[in-house]
């Protein structure tokens, strides 16, 4: 079944068919960027998980490869679940969670590895260690790194038997023998019932613990999605453990659809992808692309930088390779309307001095409201299941100076103040002729740039 122009994404990573979820195994190997992802090639349900695989030389133009990992062994026969990658001795190692449902119905998880010399064909190594005591079978998503002493560390998300979230850390000198060091992050707080997709980002001034807690209750304008992804600023200790405070947890993305991010370092850059979904099951089953035999996408790659204790997410400069024709408007932009040249557009608005409220309406489907008094930004969309308006809101630290918006036929990624806040979301509009952008911006000076973007997937 073909993807329609109404919903197809031309410059995001999507599955050729079936269901896509978490980004996995991000790596730079053999002069190419490798992105793996959770993939069900047999349908649009969360079953039959494999690892799909795409490669690129520039993080923009992607080529599909054959499936990298699929269920085949006793320890992963019911699904290849999420994990990370490392490059060592000119080989690419993948770490993943094998899902098993025994004949008696009991479910088990195994932390596994596979290795490749060419980056395409992988030999499975099997389970790395026994399941930890005191934890339910919900232990998954291994991420591995090497420290300056040459030791290897592996963290994995988990759920304690008291139904609280946690992350475990293991140490190895040879990538084969692993010793559990206990909880990666000592805490007594009940902060969700499961922590998924743990990750560590290293900066000169601090370290960052990124994870995706499930089951957080809403607090004001925070934690409105079914599951969250965020981070804590702290320090990675010589013991391999992390020192930080749960009370400092910050959401990574303030939009509707962002979850399970993973990062990798290439030279001096940290690059992150996320899964552009945070839906409950009922909302997911109503996504229109299911009728076309596919569902979900990854976010665009983002460079992660730490500024004054806050993670900024910046669109990669390489994304400018997508640009085709452009238009430029400068001066008083208090109100106006623009017709997008296609459904693949980069829309940039800068304000030289923003003193009043403004409103932007994209394709009559997504609305962005700025409240000058609160210095807050609110993004509205129509829920495709309920047909009701819903919103996400963030109060900015700095005055709003600009937004860089990547528009597709069924997705938006809004980068605010060069990545101080990001709103990622899906929306579904059947009318491909609706390409208007309306702006009510008071009496404000600034400039607008509009670039048509081209298709970049095999």
C-alpha cells in the first residue's frame, strides 16, 4: 500500500511499512552514520519487533538497509527490543534486550549483544549477564560507553519489585564479563513505575542523565504526555554512578509527540534522535496512516549542547542541505499570510524586538500562541481521535527571539530560541492544498525566511 501525500514524511526517517518506534544503536562506523530503530514489519501493532536500519553519509540523505536484527534465538525469540551501540576494534557492537514469552506464559528479558565487521551483517553473542534480583522482568534498553581508564559501563532501565522505576549499572573490562554495581542513581523517590531508555551525555562542565520515566502524574503544564523523557544535570563519579537530584528533572521536549531519545557522540558533537510518538493505545490506533499500512517516525537529528545548566537542542547545520528555493521577508511583520511552496518546508521567524502577543496558524491545523506578559508559548492541535483541541505550554527563560519550524505533511518540529525549548508533534490533515501560514504579530519588527525542502529517503 502506498503512502499518501497527505501524511507521508519526505525528510524524516519512517518505516517502509509497518510500525516504527524507538531509535536504537546510533553509531558512526565505516564512514557512515548508522541509525537502527524498533520495527514491526508484519503490522502496525507493537509486536514482532526487529531492528530496522538506515545509513547516511551526511545525516540528511538516508539509505535503507536490510533488517539488522530479528528474533531467532531462545533469548530473543519474541522480540528484539531497544538498546545502543559502540564501535570497538573496528567492529560495530549492538546491545539490545531480548524479549521472551515462555510456554507457560511467563515473560522474561535478557540483555544481549551482537557484533559486525561490515555494519550490515551481525553475529549474535547472546545474553551478557543474569537477570538482576529484586527487579521485575521489565529490565531493558542497554546503553554502553567506555571511560577514560578503558573500562566499559552499561546502564539499563528497570522496574523494582515494589513497582518503582530505576536504572542499573554494570562494569566490564572486556565487554564480555559484566558485574552489577547496583543502582546507577541513588534515590528514594517514587518517580514513575518504570524508567526506559537511559542515556548519559558528557560535557566539560557537567554530565547529563537522560531517561524516560513512565507513570508521572501531571504537575501544572508538565508531564501532560502519557510517558515522559527528560534529564538531570549532575556528575558521573569514578565509581560509575551518577550524582544528581530527581527534583531537577527537566522535560526534553514540550510537544505532544516525543519519547525514547538516544544520543551518540561524533567527534565533538552529541547528536540525538527521538521517537515522534507519545500516544496512548487508543490514540495510536486512530492514526490515519494505519490505513496505509505504516505508522510513526523519528525526529530530525538534533545537536545537544549544555548552556547554563540547560540542554539546548539545535537542528543540525547539515539540515540546510535540504533547502531548495527560499524567500526572505524583513521589516514590520505585524500580520500577514504566506502560501507554503510545498508540504516540506523550513519556516524561520526572527523578531528584532518582540513587545506584543502574537499568533501563528499553520495549515489551519496547528496554532502557536505567544503571551508576552507571561513570556510563554502555547501550541494547539486537533486530536484526531476526539476531534477536540489540545495544547502544550512552556514558559520561556529568555524573551522570545525566534522560531525555526520544520513543517511536513503530518509533522512539526518547533525549535524555540535556538533550541531553548522544542515542541515536536504529529497532526493529520487530508487536504494537501491547505498550505497557508497566517501570522498576527502586533507591531513587531523582524524577518521571515521560508525554504522549500526536498525528499531525502531511499
